[in-house]
C-alpha cells in the first residue's frame, strides 16, 4: 500500500488471531519455529525462565502459555540462530553501520566474541577476555572514579546487579544510573514522602478482590499484555475498569484470550474498560484533581445532610497527615481550570467519581503516561491522594500499582543500583567487605548526559541497554560521546550505542537469560523482581549462542579482579562459580527483604518482599501517609508552549517493540505498517495547520535555549487523539526532547509532553515508506 493512504482504526480485540499470527511470524523471522515454540513453554513458569521483556507478575498457577505476544517476540529475538561473528566487522565499518536503523542492527543476530574498536580501520576486531579486562582496568585506573558512569539496563539479574553496584562503589563512585531514571523514577521519588515506600502495594491476589480499577497513562495491550488475563477475569466478575488515556489503546478496550478456543472462534472479545476518558496529553493531574474535588465536596454535603460519609474519615484521621490543606486546595480549584487542563468535562469526571465513591476496594494502575512528564512526581502523588481519600492503601483488593517496564528494573534498585547514597546500605557494605564506600551523590541518567556534555564524564560502562538511543537530545549528545576516553558495552546484540563510542571502546558479548549458564559449580540460576515486588528464580533452556560468551556475573567479576586490589573478604570468582553465594551476600546485606533467599526464590509465584505500606505502616518522617498538594495543574508552566500552532507531542511504543528494541516496523493497533516515521494527530489540527493526509512535515521543538531540535520527512496522519496533541514513536522522536525537559525532582525525561510546531515540506520530499490502511472513524 502507498504511504499516501490514511490509516485505519484497528477494530479487533487485543490478543486473538492478531496475536497468534504475530507469534508465528516472529518465530519464522528468527529461524526458530519449532525450537522457539518448545522454549516458550517454559517462559514465566515457576521452574522456568523469567521473560526478558516486561516485568509483569508471574503467577503461582500459570496458564499453559504464560507468555504474551511481545514476550514471545523478546524470546525469539534472544534465541535467534542469526549470528554476528567477528567477520561481520571485516565487511562493515562503524561509520557505515551508523546509517543503519536500530531494527537493522539488532536483526543481524547475537554477538559472539569480545571486540575492541580499532581506530585505524574503524572496525571492531576480536580480542581475548583477558586482554579486554586488563585494558579496561588500566583505563579505569587512569581515570578519577567520579568521572566514570556505571549504567545498568533493566535486564540484569539481582545477582549481577548486586555485583555491579559493589564493583562501582569499591572502585570509588556512586554513578549508578539505570533505566528507571528514564521511566519510573518519578514513582520512587513520589511515593516515598507520600506512603513511605518507593514501589507499589498491589499483588496478583489483589486483582481477585478489587471491585474497581482506575488506569492512567498505560498501553497494557502492548507493554504488559499478560495483565489482560487478570483484567478479563475481573470484568467477568463485574469489576468496573475506568481508563484515562489520550489514545484508545486496544488492550484496554477489548481483549480476546488466545488460549481460549471458544473466544478465538467467535468475533469480538471481552470489553475491558467500562469507561474510557481520552484526556489531553499532560492533563492527568487535572483529571485526578477533579475526581478528588468531587469526592471532597460530596463528603462535605453528606456531613451537612447527615448522610453516610463519602470519604474514609477514620482512615484519614488515624493514618494520614495534611488532609485539611489538600481538601481546601481542591475546593478552591475551579471547574474552568480542571476542564481546561484535562480537556474532559465535569460530567465525564462525575461518571468516574460516582463509581469510585461506591467501590469497596479500588486499585490505581499507571504507566509512563504519568511519570514521563515535567509534573511526573506530582502526578504520582495525586494518585496516592485519590487513594488515601477512601482508605485504598493497605486494604485487600486496593492499592497503587506502577506498571514497570523492563524485567528487573525494580529489582536492580532493590539491591543497590542507585545514584542516591541514602538509598544504599553503605554502612552494611562497609562492614561486610571492609572498605569505605563513597558517600557523595552520584549521577542520574540526565546528570550523566550533562556530565558527558560538560566533559566531566570520561568513562562509561553499560550493563546492557541502548543508552545513547534511549536518552534525549541525540544530535547534541552524539558528538560529545566521541570525546569520552573509554566506553564499554556489555550486550547480547548490536545496537547504535555500540557505534557512538569513546577513544577506547569494547563490546563484550554476554549470555542471555534464556541460555544455559554453566560455571565451575554447575548450571546456575538467577533471580529477578517483578512489578509487584515478588522475587522469582530463572534458569536457561537453550545452548549459548557462542562458546566465547561469558555470563554477566563473570564479566563483572573479570573487570573487578583486574581493577580492584585483592579483598580477603570477597572472592569474585567463587561467586561466579556458585551464584547461591551471591544470593547469600544479598541476604546478608538486606536481611529483612531477602530472608532465606536461596530457600525461597523458586517458590511458585515468587516470594513477596515485605512492603510496609501494605500493612499500613508508613516509613515516612512523620510516620503517616501524607496528602501532598500539587504545585500546579499546568503540565508545562515553565515551557513556551502557548500559541495556536503549538502541539503537545507524546512518544509511544509500537506493538512490535519493547523499549528501544524494535522487532518489526508494523504497529497493527494504530494501523501503521512498514514505517515508524509517522506523526498521528487530530484531523481538526491538520486542517487548522493546512496539512493533508500523508503530508511530509518538519517537526521542531519549542524551546528557548537557542538549540534547534527538529526532524524532517515525518508523515502526518489523522488519528483519534485529543485536539492539540500529537503522537510519534519512541525512540525516533527522542532527538526532539531537550535534556533539560525532565520531571522536577526525579529528572525523568518528559517524553510524554513535548511542545512542538509543524511545518509542511515541499511535495518533492520523498515518502518515508509508510504503508497505512484507511481513515479512522
């Protein structure tokens, strides 16, 4: 189909035959049709391997197929039989490879041998592990530890993460950013002062007891599809599910279970959302404030009339602080303010508030549509305010549920991957290992990027991930990366971050989680933490892609042994030989969180870390759960985002994607095929700006820092999105995000609300290859 054709609304359920077809396609694409199907039977099972993509909870009593479409894609992507041998780089220079897309780079297959960049040929050349560790250690010794960043993606296990943070601190720095800095750091920063814990309070058991669920800013059908089983079961019990999201995401509209033959044989599926409110991008705080205002004013009226209270007055009195100030702030808000910022009517908010007011147990679930905003921290705290009004934390079936992304991103923080020294058990580490950990604050992701720009960062070690692509301001950052002295990337596949490198650059291939990990003590298993703070075991099922691969713990230990003085209290190689020793060390460091770690981590459903707020124990300075008044309902009060031609751009992921990994160029839920170079906008905005379907445009960020950020050649298409809003794909639109455009307090890049302008390009601009299907309703 031509790129001149408008897109067509996808009207089928999430799951269903579309999911089954996509699964078959990815297995064929990666040449693992039969083998892959067998491996998938072990995915997310109590005695199997944890999915390498999303971190949604693993049930104790799993389905026959306990994987989703995207989880299957992630597995096929890892166990592919495609290989990138050292000979690949004899054919391709790194400069040439920079012109390849991320999809093309990762599609080449698994990396097979340790590689060092050769300056004279601009190629990676094979080296030995011993030489790699020795030179990396030599380069690190020549640098000030404060000049080196140790980044971790969300895929590394608890064992590797614990070793990695210990390596960094023994070396002498707290520069330990991770992918949480780019997504859910607003959650941990927001929840701590509100309820005293940095993570959610909901477990899978709560889904069976809730009678109301409120969703904000999450595309469940793409980013956590296995949750749709819980949502479908809840709807069949009559649970009300109310969604607030700028886009009508198919997974929260309708779901057909691919594991239910009768559902697959009939059209349609289960309606998921009982109300769906398409609010303006960045309008979440205003919508939540409207709900709070209604509940408080209804409660005021109930007290005047002698009727039953709407709020949980006993809970508020016993467990909370700050209610009076918060309630007064909500009363003072006008409906003109609320409706203007949310782009929702009072009547729509009243419909949602009435359901919440009569519910007995409500949970709030949210994603990066809440956290990746300038007001991301306040957004999270507004959600806790809403729950506290009716005592919906620490009650069965109720609570707050941040839906994390990468498979162990929450667990990494649990075992010490943090740039904030106050969140790490430094005294305990000092006592266990006989060294003095650094006490100064380290660099977050945004601060590390700024350090690269300022020349304060000279070395970067990446434990997985695709850091340069995931971060903002590419055209500003890329030249600065090349000025680094040292870059080391630990990875399974080739990506763009491996091509934008320092003067000395190493690419170290590691075992994937699904591969058998044989060490001196036999086959090893690892552990991960899911979104509900449950810990699970995981062990591999396929043979390694290459005999030269090392496990992530072995690579961390190799660098540590080459870099650090011998420590009589720590034998890195003994840990590599038997990962149970690492788990013993984690338990010794966090005895309250990891009691009997080795005995419990194979427990079906995982073991739940003790979360104080679940027991209505508030680990806050005042010992209470706190209502927190928002500073403003304006998402971008400090950005020049006014004017009739300014739109709010939100970035999104497609249904053939997880984080920066793109498995294919189609996004069937949005009707986009064969490209990701598209912008989806309301047809009224198109008409107002003189744009027609498939016009090529230049999109430019509205900012006052003197830097021009723009992308040319994107094609616009009419879509069901609120007026004044526009949607493009992540990470393709990341160059439009200023490094300074981040959440206050948490520094999470504000990728969900970027003020932009569009300019129509001449008709001679070539199409970017969009294959789209017909006009939306």
